[in-house]
C-alpha cells in the first residue's frame, strides 16, 4: 500500500502534468483571440478551430462570429448558429446574449421571443447588463414570458447598477422609473429586495 509521502508525490506530479497540458490550450486560445481582434482571421481560425472542436466555449463563440460575418471563411449562418448554440450551452454569456438578440430580432433565424427570453435570462444571470435590460423589457411587455413588472423592475435596477455613468445608464434608469410608475409601493419594494438579494451565476459576461 502506498505511503502518505508516495501519495503526496503522486498528486503533486498529477497536478503539475495537468497544468503543463493546460498551458498550450490556454496559449492557443489567447493567440487565436488576439489574431481575431487584429483581423488575421486565417490565423485565428487555425488556432481556434481545434479548441472549438474540443469544447472550448470562447473559441466556439469566436468561430460563430467569424462564420456569421464571413471573416476569413465563407459566411454560413447555419454553421455559425451551431457553434453559437454550443458556446451558449456551455455558459458563454456573450454567446447567450448573441443568440437572444438574433431570436428577438429575427437575424439569421425566425423571430422566437420565447428563445430570446431564455437566452437573455441565462446571460442576465451571469451579470450581463445588456441582457438584463433586454430581458426586463420582455417581462414588462409580456413578450416571450408572462408579464411581470416586479421582475422587469428588478432587472432594470441591476442593469442600471452595473452600467457606467452616461447616457446608456440614464436611459436604463429612466426605463426603470417608467416601469415603477405603473407599480404599487409593495411591488416596488419586492423588486428592490430581489435586486438586493440577487447574485450572479458563473459565466463570462
């Protein structure tokens, strides 16, 4: 039976091996995203495609953007949607927000407000203020979800708190106040309490 020291040595070696194996994929992702941002789409595709195939959601989202826009590869909305759905299902908040926006506005897919609400909510739960704002409007208007002013106010409150000072934040705060004008004092208190108690889930907003 292995001694405690032997087991400790084995575990240390296993951790070291894991870190060594992880470094190349982390470096490849960084290189791929850097190539994408610089406009070198062929290099980006070369670095990101193997990672996307292996299940990396950030790489999958980047590939989706490339296929949607035809950046370095022929535009293919169907392939792009496939990658975007995979990334969104893995918890990539940017992919969730993109899917929601496409379903709400009928971009490359038929309008589907239920799907829009679903993906906005997942991105909103990760703390993405744009998703929180768009989801709030769906709740306020009862579009794709049951009408719920309390939930709408909560999301608007959270979005306004997350956004930096400026016109966008002011617009969200004004929308929150417009919703509040149609609510009772009790409803406003409930919405404020829910906003105070809310905590983001894991993800990348």
